[in-house]
C-alpha cells in the first residue's frame, strides 16, 4: 500500500514567512509548439521538503553530500492531535528512551492535525516541538517529520508571538546539529498505520541546504 503525503506544488501555494513565492508557468504548449513544457520557480524549503544539516549548521552536511539511502526511513507515527494553536508538544507525547519500537525506527512522523489548515493564516499557528521533545528525539536518534511548517514556532500572521514561546529555532538546532533529518509540510497522515516506510528523496542540489521531496508512505495491509 502506498500513500502520497506531499502537498501539491502550484503557483501561489503557501510558503514560510519571508520565503519567495512558488510559480509554475507554461513555457510551451501542445497546440502552439507541439509539446508542453513548464518553468518551476520555488525555494529549497517550499512545500513538502527535507532540511539538510547545512540549513542551520555552517559546516553541516548538504543534500548532495548525504547518501540517498538516508532519505528512506523506518517510520513510527506519533498521533499527537488534538492540539491547540501554538501548543508545545511535550517530550511525554513521544516514545520513551528504551522503548522497543522506537529502537527499530529512525523517523518519528508527528501528526499535529494541522494539515487541513494549509492555505490559511491559521496554518502558521501550528503546534511545535518543545525543546525537551527535540532533545528526546536526539536521545532516540530519530529524525522528525510533521504536518506543519516547522518543528519550531512560525511567526503568526497578525500580532506578536506569545511570550512563552522559545526564541530562535531550538528544535532545528537540536535535530540538525545532531545530523537528524527534518521533513516538513506533510499531509494525509490520518490513514497511516503505526509503522511504515517513508520515502522522501530530495533533488540532488549542489551544496543544498534542503530540497522539495515527493513524500510517500509504504506499508503492507
């Protein structure tokens, strides 16, 4: 069984605040040119994508440095929803150190329930990993994938962020600093089993800090 977990790439799709817009434009048509071709313009962290350590670490590994097998994961679904807007996900929501199942996987796919808000300002108000939760992932030696812009808080569309939110990007720093992958903006997590394979192969971008991916789950029924 396969399940596509990727957001559709299209002009005007949501991007992280401050990132450039995505554009898909037709450069040739079957009617006029005898073939169809398009130009795609998007950032390395647009849509469903993977972060390489270089995203946050000056001398961290780049997309083209990392073996392609690093992007085929033994994944465990962590269903953390329902969660409130901008709610911190505690370490207690994740497997405990020494958990037998967690020892068999290398990626925690965290369902926050925020994917249905894609395309709205509310998507920015997604839950995020507490520092303790990020440190738990590091202890488990597991990367993180989630149905949100980021494992850290995203700037809100209106007003200032709550005072109790962490400054900077502590979850990114903990995970990428340990060489653990981060996959962002997943969707369609509701029908997944607890255990599955997740394939999130990036483009082979020279010196890449990240890349869009086609994220696909596979499992046996």
